[in-house]
């Protein structure tokens, strides 16, 4: 948190103590914003649950019963069964294997009942939501990382070098911005399927990785714009001049001196764009271009839910619970993003406070 | 103004050129073509098919033929419905060539059939989003911090956080099964457009409501609003006459992205409601490797969105004369 706020200071003499004090100030402001604080806590809970999914006594998310009918949420509260992970069907990382072992040691064959109901193949919905959160969060984080790397580098470089280079680089961003990008991504993913052999054998990229990367490649544009704007205003700050006079290279000035100072705004934008990435994932999954069974993601669950709508009795729980999981998480991310922006920018915090009071 | 439009047209041409060229290159670089099927074709048939779609030409020639400025000869021109005399065929003349998957059909036929449907759906959705979003945002800004305001803001935030096919699902459950007001799916009468239009427009209505509220609150804090208030202009007139024009500037600048989003969203919505629009054709074409159709839709939608962005920029200067077109062109 310490480095977060240094970009606010125009004075070059930023000592670590003062930076920490400012970070602490932002942190305090965030804590005082009760809704944002609870959103953060909720997100931490979601993250922890998805991280510890193998440890939880949930039924298997993948064990199929082909003749099963969807059952609504009901008891019994607990049931007996094993975790049902077949190694070849649902590969687990070594850490997850440990967690599964710990789970068996802790709970034995005891597991939760169908609290949220089961789907048309007899799989437990709660378990699928928890396991699905792993994929959704992974998509969001990886796509964000890609967009972070491309966007920050592009924007910082354009803003720092300035002049003609800046104009050309930002013009490219403008042009890309005006494209209906999703069409191009769909096109890309389709095309990349034709290069599957090459990508998988040579580069070790599977379909999901390609999917993550192409989402990230779309979302760097806003990041580049925001970072460029910030860098432009910092370009002639005294500490940058000082670094230059001491003979620092452009890359060093950029990544050691400037980028840390725009970190606050980067974090805000990351928080605010994760929801749209998750929505995008569900969108592509709906079109059959994203996550595929047996893997599960929130997007896939929502798609399954939307698919079950038919006039002969509505399996509402299959639509409602994934929508609730996704909706609350994205809502919390939106609120947290707004809260972070207010916390990091006292001016807008005052405006928001004025609007939120009474 | 004219200089601005010319410059934008220039950039637009560059953009389209890049899109066409890149997608053409990627398309031809893929292994496996549209004629792959379960049954292996005999080499003679395959050669014939390739010859028919000119896939046996050198790449540059295929590209040139696709983009346009190449005399194609009487036969193909006649087959496309021309008289063999025009020099500019291809994309430049608005001709996207034959569909690879639907034999005996040109991409233009498919687009001519499906585009009006998609545009109608998109129009309904956009109108819905604008009306609902502006109304909610105005109410919210007129009575800030009231419970009505809180309701609007909460609903708007939730509307942004749920995928549109989930909204569609809820709408179908509510208004087609529980209260059977509208048909579940299909296309034909205006009733068929209501649910898809709502499902497609709602997330954008939510966003527009947020933008309107913020913009109006901003506009209401200006000095000239205080002046108007001081000289006794009724609140409603202040809101609609004085503040609205400045307050909806953010909404106008959002129209470009919103249209792009609605066009994209229609991919999903058309599938759910079984509407035979361009969106469903696009997805199918991408899955079927019907390259010409996929490219045709991509180029068409790019043109639409870019054109709309220019329109939005022009509107922008009309609303807020302080914005100079020349600077950003």
C-alpha cells in the first residue's frame, strides 16, 4: 500500500515514511467506507473459498449420473460419499492433491447434501459454483495480468516519450478502440483453433490459455490510455528530471520511477475491469468458444441455467444460484473499485461523500 | 468541420484496410478449410470446388479479387448478378462474395435477409436503454439521496453485474411462463421483439442511468443553474431545459460503445430467442469456418460502429460547443 499514493505528491522528496502515511490514509478512508469495506471482506471470502475448494467437504463437481433428473434445493443436510476426483478426468495440481488428502483426513466420507440442488446430470450445484469460481477468478486474473503488462508498457512508453511516437501510438489505440472488438476476438479464437497443433505442441498453450490471453489482449486499451494520461503529468516532475540527470535509462526511469507512482490508478482500473472480463468470459462460453465441460466456470453454469428454461417446469435454481454468485461478486468488485477510487483520490471522495450522505 | 470529417474518413479507411487485410491473412493461414467434412472429397471434386471459389489462385490475386479493384471476368460477375462490365467488384463495391458454407448463396443475400432483423432488434434495445436509462437517471438526479435514488442506483449496479443471457432467462421465466404476456422465442410480430429488446437493452439502460445521474448532478452544480434558480425558473424547466444539454454529454459519448455493445450482445440474445439475425449467422459462420460470411459480418459491423462514432463526435460538438473537433481529429 505504501507506494500507492506517491503519485499524488508533486514534491520529489517522497520519503518512505510519508508514502506509508499516505497509503495508510487511503486504507483508513477505505475502511470508513463501510459498503466498500464489506465488499472487500466478501471478495476475500470468495477468494479464500475458491482457493480452498479441495479442502471443503463438497460432493464431486464432476461425477456424472446420466439418468439423473435435476433436483431442487433440499435436504438431507449431509450425505456420505467420496470426493470422486478421477485423476485423468479432473487433473489436480500437487497442492490441490494435498488439500484433498487433508479433506479426507478431516471429514472422511462425510459431505454436504444438495443445499442448492443438483443439475440435470446429478452434479451438486453448490460444489460446481465453488469449483467454477476457481476458473472464473483465474480467467479474470490472467486476463488482467496480460492487459496490465501490455497496457502499462504501451501507455507509459507513449506518455513518456511523447511527441510523434505518442501521437501514433495513441492513434493506434483509438483505432482499435473504435472496432467492435468482440467480433475480432471470436474470429481470432476460431482461427486459433486451426492452429491448435502448433500452439499446443510448440508453445504449450492449451485452448484455455489462448482464451485467457485473447481476453487480456482486448482489455489493455483503457489501461494504456489511463496510464499514458498519468505519465504525461509526471513526465516533467522534478524527481524524473533528477533521475535523468543521474544518467538513468528510459526503461529504468519508466519502470522504477514512474510506474510505481501510477500504481494507485492502475489498481482502481483493474478492480473495475475484472467484472467486465468475467462477463466476457460468460459471453464467450455461451457462444461455445470459452470454457468447456468437464471444466466448470460461472459463465458455464449461467449458460447451463439459461439453457434449462423450458415450458415444462422451470428448474429455477439452476439459473438463480449461479446468477446470485456471479452478481454478488461482480457487484462487490464494482463497489470496491468505486471505493478504492474515492480512497485514493480525496477530491472525488468528498464529492461521493456529499452525494452519499443523508 | 469538413476537414474533420475528411480526416476521420481517412482513418476509417485505414482501419478498414487493416481489418480486411489482417482477417484475410489469418483466414488463409489456417489449416483446414470450409470444405473439410467427415467424408473425404475426391481430389477432383476438391479441385473443382477450389477453382470455383478461386482458392487455387495465388494469394495476392485472391486478396485483390476479394477487396475489389480487379476485373473478374464476365462469368463470375454474371454469377454475382452483375453484367460483367464493372471494374470494381469485391468489398469496395459492397460485395462480400459467395458464402463458403451455404452453396449458391452470396454473403450479401444472407446479410440482406438478416441485417434488417438485427437492426430492428438493436434499435428497440437502444431505444429502450435510452428511454429507461435517461428517465431513471433524471429522476435520480432530481431527487438525489432519496430512497428512489438509492433504488435506481442499486438496480443499475446489479444490472451491470449480471450477464444479459441471465437477464433474458429471468425475463422469460417472468413474462413468458409465470405471466404469459409475450412469446418465449421466435420472430415475426412486435410482441416477439419486446423480451429480447429488454434483455439486450437493460444492461445499457443501467449504465446510461448511472451516467445521466452523474452528468446531471455535475451540470446542476454550475453557476448558470444557480442563476436560473435565483431568477425563479421552475425546477422542472431548469432540469429539462438548462441542465439536460450539458448533463447528457457523457451519455452521448457512451452511445458509440453502447451501440457496439448492443451489436455484440445481440449475438447471444438472438440465439436465446431464436431470432434469425446477423448475430446468429456470425457465430455459426465462425464455427463452420464460413470465412467469407464471418469476414463480411466483421467488416459490416466495423463500418457501422466506426460510422456511428463519427456521428457521435459531431453530436458532441453540437451539445458542447467548447469541444473543438479539429484538435482531436
